C-alpha cells in the first residue's frame, strides 16, 4: 500500500479556509500531479516523510535549531479542521502560510545535508534508508519550497492513502 504526503504551492488569496473546499482542491491537484510536478508547484513523498522529518530534527544535535525551522518542511502549518458536513474520508490537511514557507525555504537552503547525515546516517542506514534516497527528498523539498517562497505562496499538505 502506498501512502503519500502531498505538498501543493498555492497563492494565499486562492485558498478558502474550509476543509471540504481544500480537500477537493488537493484531490484535483493529486489527479494532475505529474503536470503540476513538471510545473514545479507540487511535491510528494511516498511513506518516508517521517524519516525526512527525523533527518531535519538532527539540527537539534548540531545545535543549529535557533527557532525550530526544521519542523516546517514536513509537519509545519496549521491543521484545517473538518467542517460539520465534511466527508469523514477526506484526508488530513495542513496549511503553511507564506511566512512559514519562506522560513522553511531558508532552512532548507542553509542546512547542511552532510552534517545532518553525519548525525543520523548510521541509524537511518540500519533502517534501510540510503543516503541518496534522503538526499533526493531533501533536494526536491529545497527546490519546491524555494519556488513557493519566491512566488509568495502558501503550501497545502494532504495525506493520501
């Protein structure tokens, strides 16, 4: 079974703070994933997003987490609560405002993957993760968040199973 964390950059003025609307928006974006991926406005991670978050948490061990920006790329943002009439099968949704997107982009642009890997690499390798796999996720998130921040966009996040 595949389970994805789906990221979608979106103009803040385009977003409605309504779970039903945002679930439909994200569902449409998921259906157009390959085109939106090519356009640079979406990203997704299959199953391993928690490990990517754990990689970023290694900034604690490096003493470089001054204000906790490592939490933003994966789990950052606020939950968008279900409305009373929402379909209970709709996915969990998060929304990271443009200021948070900029902080996440800055973190990703300045953190040293090699230093993070030196802290957690042995543990991750023992769990079956390769350095290249996590580096690919990191580079993808760097590009995605960098583009979103440059455009002044928010990032919506959904979990698809």
